[in-house]
């Protein structure tokens, strides 16, 4: 089935397979071709997302079990909708060993476990026991207890015990001493297993081992054999030791079905053609669309305001410098185990080079790397050039850096070292940038998003069209995402915040006035949170109790992720309460009036741009991906806020939903133009306001069949006069507007094509 658009659903026990059946008619009305489900396997008790799945692999009974899934498949097929499954090969949940027999066996038997090689264990500490960094910094064991079955329990974590080592009435600390594992402080850096990023409750799997792959994919092969799935989305591809080899094996299992991978790409980086996939999950498209709607000149002024308020520079050069420092701190504080193990592997390949030099080279390369993951074959020249620059800046490391460069060029000399180095880069980048850095800097928080880079917030027209022309030529089935279950803010919230860059002076006045009326306890945290408050502020009224509660929860998460005035490991309740109390002062009186007035100025432009972005994501080369509920306005912030239940009883007469329905109807009427063999041509608009319009055609054999026109930077482009100064030279032929029914040809002003709408979709008659 040729994909038209996907619709992502977050499954929960309250919205399981049976409930998804109930929204299929709505999805048909929207025009989507594929239902895209969150993980469906049995997970840790109480899981709300499924990424902490637990073996053996079986469809979650809480979601309806295999029979419930089969019934969903039958209903979906009956209405012409395929199903894409989200699979998680990189890690499993280990918080409760009673629900993970593989992990439980490792805890009981250590290196002698038949499942020990399933996990990436490091048993080189002290007595060779498995070190679990689950204690607070003080190493306090007072909360450790035994349950009725003889398991050790530490807070919410349950650890199995070896046979004969635990009896009723035993001292838990004594029982712990009899085990093949040790509980150690998280600060000890004695980490006995590779984790998903720095998440202690998710243990990485070794998919490069044949029996591990087979054990974790047999269930999928069974679904394929019964034709119960149409595609797969792979979670965190770059966390695997061998991403290319893994995709080849997975392709052999699923055949020609759709295969999408969650993979980051740095600015200017292309997906490696060695990956036998249909494309990414769309963060690369998100970056370019977000950048096209971020005013470059406005971000310069916002840098000045940010520095004036916080005392910290927000320009690109300073952000890059701070990023390097943050990588280094993150590497030392959270991932020193990766450095040690990687250094050992390079030392084995180059015994004549001092180990401390190799460790220094490894650390320097990790902190300087600008690629999402550097060991893809197509990137070897970039890697060698980057190491050359490091060598010039660090002559004392030249010998060790040569070892690293040689390993990238000659993959057979130290393949495991390169794989571990690359996987470490992925982990450090994700934690340092997405978790910590994106919550510390706030020149314009709409650019602090997955796939994006705050250091390079804007994208010009040439880069925009070059990227999507390349997508059309090489990855026409790749997903175009605007919101996902992982994005820091929903697409509508980002669209409104981005308008701040179009009104930087008014923003500066607002901030300075608020700081005078209600001075915040911490400038940097407050400046960050204020933009998010603006993003979700209801137009025409102040936040209600529910929104206030959500913002308070969000503020706590922001502060702990940033790790400046509070953190997950050392919570500062007083600091958090002071910020939340400050937020409460914004919701009443003069501060609320000031914020409400500012929102009134930018909200309509934000709505226009949100709709325009949505239309682009559905009509540009690639396959549009709709996250649940985003066919209506969404004011979601980061998870778990963005996983709230969707109210599907909302009116279907809605401007954003109408845009989705119209865009997908046009796409379905011209499958050759929008499909994998279609073409893409930039239409260069003319006139003084031409930069406010994105226009392109979708083609068949070089002939335009559909034209898309979308507004950008809408704050000063909402009047008829402004739109008269942007001319769209239409391709030859007579073109009918899919919304208004009006016909156009030749050179047409944006005022004629758009009227006061944020987009137009034209079809060749």
C-alpha cells in the first residue's frame, strides 16, 4: 500500500485496541492511509508508554492481547487503513525483575546466566559483581527490604535473589551481600550494564547477537507471516551497535513493508544510503519547516534581549561553545563508563600508544563531534576532516587521533571500538543537548526541539527547497513530522512561540515590564518558562486550574532537566516552589493583562502558521505524519503532557482539521504526483513580500499537477495590501483551488490566490 499519511496513536489501557477501532471512521474521513501505533508489547507494570517492554515478547494483555490486535487489524483493513508498529530493539525495562525473566536470571546468576550475553554487561568492578547505580549519592541502604517472595526491594525497584540466599527475617543488607550484584551510588560511575542513554531502568540489548535478534523479533515475524502488519518504526536506531546490519536483518524479516527509523541527522547530513529503510521518522523535516518559520533578523534582536535579561549570550557561536562544554561535563558525570570501555578497545588495537593519550583523544572527539552518529560509511570523509582539525588544534594528541581516524577508514581494524565510540556520541549528544541544553538556553524555545539546533535557528528558501528536492529524489517515503510523542512542545505551541521572533521589540517590552512588576527568583528559568506560558496561554482568558497545574508540573520537569537550580538527583523543593509561586503571579492582575494583550497580538499569526506548516508537512516530498489530536489545536508541552488522552468528540468543523482533510484529498486525487515517483519543483515567488510565501508544485514526468502555496512569517502578511506584493508565477495551465473552487492561471498575486487564508491547494484542470 502506497503511504499517504500516518496517524500516530499512543496506546494505554484506557485507549487500547478496542478504542482505536472506534476512531477508524474519523481517520478515514481525514484521509490517512496508515495507523501508526505506539509499542504494543507487554511492558513494566504501570507503564504509560510501552518503551520499557518486558520479555518474553507478547502483545500486551492490557491493550487487548493478540486477539484484540487481530480484531483491530481486521477493522482497519476493512476501511483501507494499514498498520505500522513501533518496535523497541535497543532496550528492555528492568525496574521490576519479576516481570523480566531475562534480567531476573542475570541478577541470580551473573556472568553464568544464559541471558548474560543478551545485555551489554561490564563486570570488571571489584569482585566481578554486576554494579547497579541505583543508590543515592550517600549510598544509604535503609530503604532496602525483602518482599514475601524473597526479592530485594529498593523503593519501586524489585531485584530477584539467587536460590537459597534469601529467607524470611534476614537482614536485607546481608541478603544483598550474597548476590552476584551490588547496589552502588549513582555518582560512583560503577555502571555494570549499558543503559538507554542515562536511564537506569532501561538496559540495552545486544542486537548484534543472532540469538538476541531472534528472541526479540520472533513475535514480529509471526505477525508478518499472518499479514498482520504493514510497516515498522524502529525506536532509537543509533543506540544499536550496528544500525546498518540491524536494518538489513529486519528488512529480511518484514520484506517490502514500510521501514522507518528514529534517527537524528545533523545540519547538512543525509541519511546513509546503506540503510535499507524507507526513511526517518521525520525530525529532519521538522527542523527545516521550523527553520523556515523562524525570522532570522528577529532572532538577532532576541539574542540581545536574552543577554540583557539573563546575562548569558544566546547567539550561535556562544551556544556552540557552551555545547562543547556541556558535552564534556555530561560525558564525565554520566557516561565515563563509555569512555573507559571505548579507550580499552582502542588500546587493544594500538598497544604502542599511551592509554591516557587514547582516552584524551576519545574524550575530545566525543565532545567535538557534529554528526548524529559518525560511523556510517557515507560520513568517513567528514570524520577524517574533523579529526584533522582536532589534530591541528591538539598536536599532543596527534598519535592517538591518528589511531581513531585509521579505525574509521579501515573498519576491520577496530570495529567494536568505532561502534562503541559512535554509540557513546549518540548518548552524550541526546543527554547533553536534548535533555539538559534544550532546557537551559532560551533565546527562542521553539527552536529547542528534536531535529533542530538553537545555534542555527533559521532556514533560508534555498536550503528549504534543496532539502525537499533531495527528499523527493532519494527518500520519497520518509515521514514528515511536526509533533511526536517525544517533541518538547506541540506544533501549535511552537508556531505561536516562533512568532515572537517577528515581534522582538514588543517581546522585549513585555519581558522588561513583567520583570519590573513581578521580579522572578531566577532570570534564566523564568525567561525560559515565560515563552512556554505564552505558547499555551488561552486567547481571551487566563489559564484555568487545569492549565496552571500542568504548567507547574512542566516547570518542575524543566528545572530538573536543566540541572541548574534543581535536578532529578538533588531536588531543591524551595527553589522549585519559588519559581512555581512566581508563575502563579502571572495568571492574575496586571501580569495577566500584559500577557493576554501580547498573546492577542501574535495568536492569529500563530494559528495561520500552524495551519500552513501542517499543509506543508502533508504535501511536501515524504509522507505526512499526524500525531494524535493534532488535527485540532493542541497546547501540549513535553511528555507526559503530550500523551494526554485525545477528545475525539471535538467538532470536525475546525480550520486545522479542514486543512488536513483537504490536503490529503488533493494528495489522494494525484497519487502519481505525490507518490514515490512524483516530482517537486520550487516556484519562485516575486515581489516585495515574496519571502512571506512558500510555493512549489508536485509533478508527473516534469509536468506540474498540483501547486501548494503557504504563508510564512504571517504577522505582517495578513492584509490584502501586503499580499498584493507577493506574486506567484503559476506553471502552465488552468488551476482550480481545492478549497474555494476558483480558477487561476499565469502570474497571480498572493491576495488573489490566498485571500485571507494561510494556504492554497491548486489542482490542474
